[in-house]
């Protein structure tokens, strides 16, 4: 009987030890979430003229900036923050790290309820239009323009697929409508 208990305990200890060593061990202090990814919550534009850029974004976003001193302002966007920071202040904190008004590789995308209405509303605020409202093949209706520093901005509205019958009687997904 004692041999049976020792044998059972040995097998149980072996199985538990094998399971423990086969399990991934946490070493980073993050919660046990296998799909954990970093969350982008703040985007900061570096500019030579904070006031000019803030005035522009206040007019297109229809939101007042929250200022923190004369060198920094931010706009809550529903998901994150669009911040505007002066080149001079950035240079004091991290010398040589940025070039103001020199970004040609990103698009600032803002979801809006009605792209066409926004296009009409922004005619006097926007000086450089890149593309008028257009239905995109990926299912959005977008208009593109540049802010005063040359950053590309996209106002877009997601479209839903409207199914319509095709010649075979099946429904096709080739017509987009606003959601």
C-alpha cells in the first residue's frame, strides 16, 4: 500500500513538474493576456508655429485645444490625443530628434459622420486639397488635404456594403453606401 502511494506521488509530481516547465513563464510583469499589444494613445506633431497649427486643427476638428504652456496643446479625439509641440521645446528636451514640418510618410486619419458635409464645411479653412471626397476601394469615402505644416490629413466615413441582385439571381457586393 505504501509503495502504491509513493508510486502515485512520484507520477503526480512528474506530471505537475512537466506541465510547469512546458507552460510559458511570465517575466515581463504584464497581465496574462496572449494577445496583449501596445496601445497607441498619443500622436504628437512637432511644429515651428504651435499657434498656427492649433488654430487650424481647432477649425477642422471643431474642438478647442487644451493648452499646457505656450509650447504644447492637445486635442482629445475620442480614442487618443493629437498633440502639438514646439520645435524649440522638443530641441531642449531631446536635441536633434525631430524636424518640424518635414513629415511626408504618415496620414492623420479622422473618422467623421459625413465626408461630403465636412468637405463643404472646410472649404475656407483648408488651403491645400489633395483629393476631393471619393469612394475608396477599401470601403471608405475619404477626402484628403494638407495641414499648414504639410501633413496629409484624411477625413473618412466607413461605408457599408449594399447587396444587390446580379444576373445569376445571387447577391453581389459591389455597391457601397454610407453607414
